[in-house]
């Protein structure tokens, strides 16, 4: 049993382990945690960034040189028992990302779901879902795991020259089986999306929000719930039922007001109509990141389905003159938005797939092994949020004499722009090299390295995956 004196000594040791620059970087989140938990959080974050391979608490402690130290359960309890609010952390993370990359103007936020492949009876909220990575139009693959709904802000990264999708809020969407077993009303993916979008709007009441999503979120009930707060951009079914606006109500007319006007032609008829006027447009980041010349036609309509509220929308129909891609339709709840803007906003959401892949490759998403329900709820959002933090820290390094983020090149690989692997490498370099190494007397060939640091580096490299 630990005494107050041993707990104070342990907290002091944690503070000495954590690089000073990391304490500065994370200072904005200090108010979200108590003092003992905060010291453990610093160690876990440093370990999660520095560790290769799996991102377990044990691996984080090993890379921080704490494998032989007692009291390791305290670090596990940061995720499984400690009291801290994940939404408060997400709010501060969003504010930090916007301050660094987008201090003013409209905010484009992508929303998408991903499957974390997990097995085992203790993973209670898991379900069987379609695997979006391994499945295709002609091949259906199922996966057992947890479904996460992630919101990412699309921001321009000046030292990369393109937009990145930075996660800030990730929500677990339990399976229908879990809801029945716990006697709770099952929330669909669009239900969770509605709550998350409204939460973000409460955080950013003075900013215009553009929400971009895939066809899974093209739902009339979702549009009706959020159209007054945000602008939603998503795909639209090719066979969608579109109508003209309802005609004005005549004076003295009896009965309920009409919801829609006359039926408009289906998109298939528009594609086959030789009189349709198509406008050429150049899209800079089409499939594969290539620039492509497309043709579009756009108009406003009312999207309606029996039993659901009607949705006034602006639709954009896109066709590829080369014939490589099938025609696609998109919608915007902002009727004044230009078709070029709608396509530009939607194309930006494809960066989310890159973020999911980079988080799996460089931050170990799907390698964590927590079984506690609370730890499961916290770990995956924390790892995805770490993607955004690493990007913010790398941006800070670019703007200071600390060091630039340079692409890792070779004689056989001419890499021109930095990627996330280069960003996390720069952050790791800053965490591995304390200021004392730069201030010590040294020659160009010999420097003094503390024995403990050398042992940690050697241990990490020898057991790297």
C-alpha cells in the first residue's frame, strides 16, 4: 500500500522523466486532470509518441525506462479509473488546432466512421460490420470490432502544401446487440452524428461550420436536425426523389400546407437528356489526388421521402468525360453555395482515410489491449487525438529555431513534401534529445549522453518491431 510520501516521490520522478518541452506543449490540458493523474498523463503521452510497434500502457512504460519500477497500476488507472472528461479534452484540442492553423473563417469538419478490429468476450460493445477497407463493390468482407465515429477538422498545413484531416472528437457507436443486452435504446450512426455536430456547434458558436460526410450520413432526419446550425455536404443517391418547391398557399385554401411541388426528373434522365447544359470544371484533388477535368450540372430542389421531413437542397451532378468514373451526385443544405465550392469541400474529406491509415501505421491504433469499458472508451480517441497533437507540435517546431520538419529522402526516393511520418520523427527527435545534450561541451564527433537515456534508446531499438 502506497503512502502519501511515496506518492509524492513517484510524482516527482514522473516529472523528471518527462521532457520539459512536452510539459510546455501540453500545458493547455493541465486543468483537465488532477495533479497525480497529470504526471502520469505526461509519461503516457511521451511513451505513446516514442514507442515503436504496439501502443499499450506497458510498452509506453518500457520506452520511458519504467519497466522495473513498482506502481505501474497507477498508469493503467489513468485510462480505466481516473476521473477526467474526454469532451473537455476534445474541446481544448479543437481550440488548439484552430489557433495553430485556422484562427478565422469557416471551419470544414469531416465526419466518418471506422472499424477498430477487436475480438474477445470482454470487448462488450463490439459488433459485426462491413469492413470498408477490405470490401469493394463486388466483394463484401465482414469484420468484428468496435465502430468509432470520428470528427476531423480540415486545415491547411503550411509546411506541407496541402490540407490534413486532424481528429479532435471520436465517439464509440456500440452495436445493436450491446444496446439490447444493456436495455438501452439503440442509437444509429446518424444519431451519434447529430449529437456530435451539435456539440461542436456549441463549442464554436461564432464560426460557420461546413460538415462533409459520405453517403452513410445522407439522411433526411439528420438534415432536418442540423440544417439550421451547420451546412451539410454529402453524397446524394442517383435515384433520389427530387421535387420542385411547394407552390405558395392560396388565400382561404383548405387542408394542410403542401410539402413539395411537382416531381423533377431523376438523375438518370438528366444524364440521358441531350439538352442538358453541362459546365466544365477542373478539380485539383480528384481520385488518387489527380487533377481532373469534369462536367457538372446543378440546381436546387426539395428532397423528399414519405414520412420524413422535406429537405431543400442544392444538388450537383458530376460526370467524367473520360468515362473512368461513374456519374456521382452531391448535395448541400446551403442553397447559395456554388457547385465548385461543394465539390471542393467534399473532396477534402478524402484526407480522413489517410489519417486513419497513418494513425494505424504510426500511432498503433488497433494494437491497444485494454479490456475495461472505460479504458476502451478513452484509448482510441486519445491515439487519434495524438495525431493532431503531433501535427501541432511539428508546426510549432517549424516556426521556431527548434528545427524544421524535413522529408526523409534517399538516393532511390525523392520525397519532396513532409508527411506524418516525418512530423512524428521530428517530434520524437525533440523528445529524445534533452536541452542538456545541446548545452554540454562537445566536439563534432563526441557528445555526452546520460547513461539512463542511452539505455532507454538501446532497449527501444533492440525491441523495435
